[in-house]
C-alpha cells in the first residue's frame, strides 16, 4: 500500500524535529520560567508529537508482511515516540510530563546505518569482549580487596568495606581520578599506580577488539558491494570464483557526479576504469559514449602510455578502477585476466583505427 507524501518524514527530519523537542523539554525544567514561555514550549512539544504521530501512521500503512518485518526496529521507535509522551500526559503530574519526551533521543537513531553495523560487530566479537569484561571484573574485585586490606585501618570511612573500596578501584582502573578517595599509605600508592597501568591495558584491549571488529565489518561490506559490481561487468562474467575474488580485492569502487572529468588527455595512465552504472563521454574528434559494462584506459596498464583522450561523466556514473600495481599483481597470479584485457583492448583499438584513423577510443 502506497504512503501519501504528506505522511512521510524523511531521515534528516527525525533529527531536525528531535533537537528542538529535547531543547524544549530541557527548558521546561527551569524553575522560574514564565507561564507564557512554558505554554509556548508545551505547544512546540505538541506539534512535534503530532508530526511523529503522522510518521507512525505512515509506517503502519505499509501492511505487507515483508515491509513490517524489515522495519520492526523503526516501528518500535515510532511507537515509543508517540505512546510514551501520550501516557505521560494522561498519567503523570504536570511538572514532569515533558521529561518523558526524552524518548525522542531515539529518533535520530531510527534510520542510522551505524547501529546495525555495531550490532554485527558486537555479535562477532562477543567472545573476546566477554573475556576482557571478565578480566576487568576479576581485576576490579582483586584491587578492591587489596585496597581494603591496606587502607581500612588508615581510612575506615573510605576503605572500611570492600564495596567502598570498589568505588576507588573503578575510578582508578578507568584512570578517571576524581580525587575524592586517595590511598595514604606507601603500599596503597604503589597499588594505585599498578591499577592505573592495568586499567590502560584493559581499556586498550576493549578498544582494539572493537576497532578490529569494525575494520573487518567494513571490509566485508566493501567486498560484498564490489563483488556485486564486478559481477555486472561482462568482461568478468566468464571468470571462475577464485579469479573473481582476486579481481574484487584489487578493484576500487568510485562514484563520479555528472559532468566531472575522470581522466584528462596527456595525463600519465596509471589505472583503467570499468563502467558499472551510468555513461561516460570520450572526447575524441568523433565523441563516443560508453555505458554499463564498457571499460576504458586499458592501454595504460599494458603499455604505460599517456592518456590520448579526456573522459568525463555524461551522467552520474559508478566506476571500478584497477591501478597498474594491482594489475601487475593480478597478472602474476591470474594471467588469464591480463590476456582478456589485452585481447579486448587490441580488438577495440584495431576497430577504432579501421573506422577512423584519427579517432582513438582508448584514453
């Protein structure tokens, strides 16, 4: 079922609406704000709530099971953004009603692509993260126990129990150092130094695991995207999976806006390009346009000669580029790739010279 355009709220608007709503909620907590200002802020919250109600209606109008299943997290956020403030208005005392609009903090996250990636990273690295967290818990308890034994007689009001000492251990392990609790004995200060160094190591492990997880996830997404793009290029469709893997690892995806110059005549040729989507214009005496599946710049990889024509994007174009260094590595591991490119380039050059000796389609 189609959704009327008037009911649609696009992703950037979620943040645009949430920001003034949250600022209005914060302003309503000021004790001496005037009644007129309070009424205006409440009206603003009502308008934003109405906009979110329309968004929920638009979401629910998509009744196909596939649509609803794919949009479950978004629907949950839309429902909370509407029902929580409504329940607060009906059930909560007047001074605290606006606080429940804090649920709108979730709205800018509704269409974010970061959090699905974060979820996959946490799922993939759960074993390592749990291991480091367990190590943190063990160190935390051991440090609190040691601090209790060392400092309990000197500062019973701060280290008189293990739970009290655990607060100092958390602050010290995280290297926050509030300064409200400080060991007085020499042994306690030595312990504090060791705990700080341990904390740096533990938090470094957490950061390293997450950084590695994000790097691998981004590489995986890039690989899948490039594989899909490579699979649409006719030149590579007859190659086996093993060769395609080498191609995917070597190619770099790039999107060029309409009118932008991709390469200029006379420049050194250090890469070739494959057109995945859109069209490019080759500025020869008889201009030529190349569409999806075509490629250009191949002689740069074969002979190293300079560009013989300027190529620009006739429309927005999605390209895959293959650098000379990557081409050489591919040739050593998969000679058939170089042979296909070389054979096709010579055929195209020969055909271009037969049709028009003054026209060179190979930039």
